[in-house]
């Protein structure tokens, strides 16, 4: 009876011993690729006069191909540079012009550098982490449509718009799971504290807190 109990325990111990180290340790590079979604959490001021009173904006979510590079400075501390294909966001009317639908689009290239602290030992298979980054959001290819012109300059030349690039702090939480000694999967959630100003060719402007959530899911490789 005793031997029948010891046999499974011995087998389990042997399997554990055969599992390779899942180290994320000092001097190691971590590369990843996957998808990322940015979900704006918009708080919009009113568009300045002359326009419809109470006119605000909202911004829709967008998803793109993404990845990143991390360097383990120590067994617990790392620096991380996310990489992503620029996202295209659709801008909609809100407030008193909520029924107007889409009024324009913009492309965004968010550039962020994180400092991260990874919990547990370097050899742990599961390593949660927290991070704090500085994001610089670059807006380009802003395009206004006829709806915005009708709201801001009816009967006149088409309205154009420009969104100001801006810095913002970005706290982050995430987790890596080592599949083997080289491959891992990673998930993360971040929240950028980002405010910007949109200026129209007609002279109106609007202040907007975008404060987007970022969700990422990746497969990575350790070098």
C-alpha cells in the first residue's frame, strides 16, 4: 500500500525536476507580439462659441497589432517599450449634438516608456507586475466631415481640425505566464491620464480628457 502511494509522489517530483527554469532575470530581453485595444474614457468640455450650446465630443475604441520590448535591469525591475501600429479613432458628437453621429476621425501613435516591478522570484512561472509610464500621444491625419462643417460653419468652407499632442502618466498592471524556458504569454491593463485640445479652422476649440484604458494580450520570447 505504501509503495502505491509513494509512486505517484515520486513521479510528480521527477516531472517537476524536469521542468526547465522559467527565469525572467537580470540582463534578459523579452520580446512580445499580439493585439492591443485602446478604450477612451472621455470627459468632454463644451465646444467654444459660436456653436450649438452644450456641444461635446466622444471617441470610439480602436484595436491594432502591437508588441513590445522589455529589458530586465534586475530580477525584479524592468524597463518596457510598447510598440504598436497607429490606431484610427472615430470621433462622434455628444451632449447636445449626440444625434449627429460621426464628425471626424484621427490617427494616434501613443509612445510610452514604462518602469516595471515584477513580483515573485525570477524562476516563477507566473509573475504579476505593476508599472508606471510616461506616454506621449501623437495625433495625425485628423479629418473632419461635412457634419462638423454643418455644425460649425454652415454654408462656408469645410471645417478642418487639429488635435494637440500631449504627455500623460500611465499606471499599469499585468501578468506573464511562462509556457517554457523561452516562450511566455502576457496580459496587461493600463490607464493613461491624458488631456488634449482640439482646435477647428473656424476658431472654436474643445478641451477633452481622453483618459484611455489600454488592454493588451501577447505571446513573447525570452532572449
